């Protein structure tokens, strides 16, 4: 049996995650520990525990941050109410919201100013959705999944617009939009697709690999929306089995029984070292032939938050 691994490219860190993680690292370097972070900076266990070891303190809400301290907002974005709470406590804020999420926030504000009702396709309770919906309280209705699209009841007579969480399944989002357009033919499209380029690219790569794979292993955390979607997309496109793991040691030996081809990818918040560990684990079990499957090339980079760049410049630190 010829054993092989099909390794997806692109995979792992996207530009927004890289920017957010580096923001915390640079803040620790510049201000010293502790630096407070509201929510997980990105949805990945390894990243969070590594930053905690360096002096980052993760909190659920701004009222857990001592007055006058520095707090970093996560890549998923926050509502205006959170900014106000931080200001009321005299907190120094550094906003590490992914610029692609910020773009959706701008869209919400613009459409809300036009008195439109916004149908936000996304998952109830997800931090990105809470932050985005918080830009226009009372004017955003969260549409969760296809059932949500079939059952949502907007205000009669209102101008309607749809927007979406950035980390969803591309296919499912398009399906939800089709349902909404069938029900509400006048609903407006956003000026551009909200699904993040990295989410799309990682899904495209796994779609190519899935039909050839007996098993797909996605490296990522259970609370990472885009990682969970990758495992689902793998099954939808023909993988016999798919599993989501944080670390190589979570792979169970029996998964490899009678398996010839393993597809490997990682979510947009996953550092490459975790993929390297998985490939080593698989190589030790006979899967040493690794073939990279490239869907597209990525070159996007985002500048660090302006508040941080200003302080780094004043301190004479090199700016990434």
C-alpha cells in the first residue's frame, strides 16, 4: 500500500491572524507584562497558551482589566459598546481587529445610516457576529445557517441588505443567500463578498484534496469557525473521514488503519509548527511521502494597529 500525505496550500496563518498575534508579542516587548487581551486573540489553544506564558492575560470583558492598563481587542472585532466601556475605565486600547472584519463593520454602519435592516449570515454567539451586530443595535438580524435563512422574518416594508461573517463555508453562505433572494427578491448584496480570502482559499485547497483522501486531518481548535468549516467541507467534497485536532498527539492510531492517502490542512489561526508536528507524527507511521497541493498563492500583509506603531516608533523599535 503506497502511503502518502496530500498537504494543502495555502493553510495556516492568514494576514489578519499574523497581525493580531504579532500585535500581542510586540505589546509585551514594548510595555512589558502583563498586557491584557479581551477574549482569545485568535481561536487557537497553542497560540493562547504560548502568549499566556509570555505574560498576556486573557479576560472575558473589559471590566476585568485594572483601570489605566493596556487592553488589546482580538482579531474578531468588538462593538462600539466595548470601546465605550474601555474608555470609561481609562484603558489604553490597541485594536487588533482583522481589517477584513473592520470592512464588514463599516458596511453595517453605512447600511444602518440608510435605515436598512441588515440580515447578517453567521453563527449566534460568535465573537465576530456579536461585534458586527453591535454596530447597529436593533437593525441587524443574525441569520444562522440555512434554517435561519428559511425562517427569518424581517420587518415588513424595510429595505433589506445581507452581509456575512467572514469565516463561514463559502458554499453554505451562497446557498443561504439564494434562499434569502428567493424569499426577498429586493434584498441588496454587499458591495463585495464578505467571506475572507483566506477562508475561501483554504476551502478551495481542501476541495481538491478531499476526493482523493481516505482521511483528512484538519489542525485547528473546536472554537475556530473556519477550522470547523474545513473539516465539514472535506466531507462534503468526498473525503471518507475527517477529524479536527489541536495537536498531533490527539490523532488516534486506529484512524490510520487501511488508509493510503491522508489530506492535511490547518485553519487560519494555526501556527505552522503544529502542522510540522503532525507531519512528523504521520511520517513515523509510514506516511513520509508528502505532496503539496496548491490552490492559490497568498501574499497579503496587514500593517500593525496604528496605536502600536506609534508607540513602537517613539521607542525606536523596528516596525514590521
